[in-house]
């Protein structure tokens, strides 16, 4: 509901309440900005389709959607989504998304990137985003290779992978995304596969609902530079897509064997399983977000200065400097 001032009335400026016009339901057509330019067969197409589906299903106000990305094939997302967004510099998208979330807590901030952007040059920012527990959703499309720059070893490339930077085969231990995210302090950590659209949608929805730094790693195949990398987890190619069985707390004997998503050590154990491992929510905890902590701090600070406006508070600061 909104108030409209009825000027010219005998009483001089009386107000009447006018109902806002009903909003149209958000559709895929409305949120599609451009045709994706990925290589045919790239797993990122399915990720984008899943993102569209979640936005459409949740019917989020279009002006409340913010799509941020760093650099890489997967980081082209803002170009394809009709809403607020930005394509930021390599590895630095987490600080930008964090700033937006803290400045405008009313927005839904979605961040997209790849394994290079998130675990190499941006690896430190992921840790700080996690420990601060900024309220946003970070979706990392992991293809085990630098695809945009035409096949170099990435932080998640397995030992033995041959690329332009490791022609004899990679010898460095790859990053374990799940371990890194849990240790970094992320309060929602999940894993999915680009061939499993329904599961992707479920994970994005759960991450969106979670208050805090939510991260999803998605195995998204690069058909040009690392084809078949994730076949062992793709049932259509003879693999096995094993889901994490979460505890139901129903006091049954079988529930003892199910995974407690609030148990950090249990999450680490799942993260140590040999490739392709399991898929679903590894870890979730209810910890105050930086957004809520800053809001409380700001409110307490305002009370100390008589709940003045921003300009008044700033003026008092200047007055003290005279």
C-alpha cells in the first residue's frame, strides 16, 4: 500500500491510501537479457537455466535481483540476466558482492564464478567472505581447468592433468573446495552437478533461503578442454550421482547413519571421500551474519547521537573538528 497526497482539498493536504497496482509474475522471458555465448555442450547452460527457474519460481521482484561475477567463462552470467548486475575484476567479485549486500540488505545478491576465479586469485576473498558470514549466494562452476584462456591447469585440476602450463601432467595437490569452504567459515556449503538440473534448483533454493555466506560448488563440464571429467558422477554416462542422506531426526535406527549437516567434522569426512564423492548439503550452521551485526551496531551508534539523520551525524563529527 502507498500513500498519495490529495492536494487542493478543503482541508488542505489530506492523504488517502491508494493500493499499488498488482505486479506481473516474473517470467523467464522477463529475466533473459541475451543469448549465452558458451561453447555448445558447456555445463554452464544448465546452470543458467536453473538460475532462471529459481528466480521465476520464487517470483522475486526484478529490481531486487543482483547478479555479480568475476572473470571466466562462467562469469559471463550478468550479461544474460535482465536485472541489476556487474562483471567485476578477476577474483575480486566477493568483496563487491559483500559491499552490495551490506549496503542494500533488501536485495538478493547472487554471485557466480569458476574454480580459477574462486579458488585461485580469489581464494583469499572466499575465506574472508566466509568468516564474516556476509549474506549472499555464491555459485562456483568448477570444471577443473582454465577454459576461457584455452586449457591451463586450475586449482582443482587433478594430479596428472596435462595442459599448456603442465604439459607433462600436473604435480601439485589440487584444492578440495568443500574443505576450504568449511574451514573458511561459510555457513552453507553444498555440491551439485550441472547434469542434475532438479538437484541444482534445490541447492540454489536452499542457499537462497539461508541467512549467511552460502556457497555451492557445481561440477560443470568443459567439453572443449576437459571433456568427460565428470562422467563418473553422471548417471547418463555410466556414473553414479550419490546424494547425501541428511538426518531426519525421527529416532529410527537408520537415522544414525544419516548425515548431520550441522556437524563440521562429519562434513570434513564427506569431503575426504574419493572422487566423485557425494552431492548435497555438506554443512549448514546458524551464525549471525555480518549484515545483522552491522545493523545492530549502527542502531546502537545512532541511539548515542539522538537518532539523528546521516547528515546530522556527519555534521556533529565536523563540529567536533572545529
